[in-house]
C-alpha cells in the first residue's frame, strides 16, 4: 500500500515538470495560434520596379527592428506582378505603380482597401553627354532620335501615352520594355538617345543619365497604391510593413527619392 502511494507521489511532480518544460521560452501557453505567429519569419513584398531603391531601404529598416525576420522582394512591372498574384504566387503585400494594376488584384478579391502612398511623374532621360541634343518632348518625334518607352500595358508606358497625347505628339520607339528599370537601362548603356521614365528613376541613376522635365508630365502622374493581400501567409508582418510605408519614416524615404505625396 505504501509503495503504490509513493509511486503516485513521484509521478505527479514529474508530470508537472515535463509540462513546464514544454511551455518554457515563451512565458505563455504554446497554443497553436501562438506557434503560427512565431513561425512567420518572412514577408513577401511584390512591388513596382520604380520602388526598388526606396523599398529596399525600408526593408532593411523593417528587418533591423525585427531580428530574425526577412523581407523578400519581387520587383518588376506592376502588370506582371498583378498577374502573378492572381495566378497564385505567394505574396503578402502588393505595391503597384498605378490604380489600374492594383484593380487586377482587388477585382480578384485578393486584396481590399488599397491606400495611395505616393505619386510619380515622368521625365525624359538622356545619356550624360546627350548626343542627340534632346531638350524637350517634341524632340523625341525626330526619326533620327532613338527612343525607348515602356510597353503601354505597364504603368510607365500608360503614363507615356497620356503625356504624349496631352502634347499632341506621336513618337515611334525603337524598343518597348516591360518595366521602367529596363527602359532606363537602355539609356545608361547608350543604346538609345532618350527614354520616358519616372523622375525617381533618374534620381536613382545617380548621375548616369540626365533628366529633362517637361510640362505635359503633370497630366500623366501615377498614383501608387499599396495593400495587404487577403490570403497573405504572413498577414501580421504584411500589415506591419504597410504601416511602415505609410508612416512618417516611410514618407521621408519616398520624398527623398523624388516621389510626391499623394
């Protein structure tokens, strides 16, 4: 009788110790929801190519404040990114260079309530020595001037069409590129004499090209919306990243890069 009681007395404390060990490290019960939240260590951000420099900087800020968390970026044409999201690509945040490309995602019920966080407008980018002596928008209509434009279905291309229409001009490009960075690269490599790109991209080129402002750009300004995706694998981190972009710190980074406030 005494021996059986002793075994029970020993078994109970051991069970309690084991239970305590299973919950140690968090200070709270290891519920399934807590474990899921702790497992979110990566946030996938799909963003327009023109946001490469600013979002990379904000990503480093985000990671520094959250040890162990990684921000993974997919930069490219907003139209292409929107299609990837609709086709099931694992994304948490979408930042587009136009409301039209964001609408592709919201119409598919994959995001709701996007917020406009910045605006951008076009400039003429020319090589540093400006061999074609481009000075204004109408110079791009000269058949001797080799021009690169973004394809019309992407935001920078749609903006170029609007600007040229506003000026009553027709330009025949020698190449149509799928995003603004590829378009700017044609100028940097000297493959074209001019291109229509965003002001922010001219600034980001850091002296590799010249930027020429033109008045019709004011009639083709692009609004940039951002949203957390409804099926975001890392929903909490996604919301935190969007909050950073919308914060004063985010605004300061964007303004410094040449973006305009919405």
